[in-house]
């Protein structure tokens, strides 16, 4: 992945927020899988998958955004809001409309950071998101 194309901010601004969310969803999912594997190396893959689904759910991503929104830069808030406010022809059955919109905004933010090559910031947000999600899931048990 080291030689993947980096996009300029102006190129990214022209992209659909849903396309950024599409990439962001994959990046977040992969990060969470690695995070869970590190914590539970001896777990069966079915158990890891069950845990991962909880971390990448719209409800968990919405909770992440509530926790980190005040820590975002102006540019990051711009991309989050673009994703959050984007109309999508689809609404999942297991999430509220508000959670789904916040989760889409979160994924858009992750996609923006990934495609723009802001790897340090992306790593910080992913790490903090995984830890905060773990706390959120423990509180909701």
C-alpha cells in the first residue's frame, strides 16, 4: 500500500461523500479486525467477526463521532458534515436515521484522511475510535 496514489485536497473535495465513505468503511473495518486480532489472537474467526460487527455498526460509529467531534480540525469537520448530510437512498434496518447519518459522516472522514495521505492523523483517530468503541460497548452490556 505504500505506493498507492495520494489525492490532493481539491481532488478529494470533488469526490462524492458516499465514495469517501465507501473507502472509509473498508479502512475502518480492516483496522478494527487488526485491533481485535491483536487482543484476541487465540479466538476463533467466528468470534472475531462477531466482535468486529459490533465495532463497525452504525450505532458504535455514531457514538464515536459524539465523543471525538470536538477534537476534529475544521477541515475534518467539513468532510464529516459532508458525509453526514449526504442523502442516501438506503437506510439500514438495525440503525436509527441519526446514527446512520453520523456513521456515514465518520466513514467519510476516514476516507478523506486515508485518500489524502494524512496517515498520522488517521492512525490517531482509528486508535482512539477503537478504544472509545471498546468503552462504549462495555458500557452498553
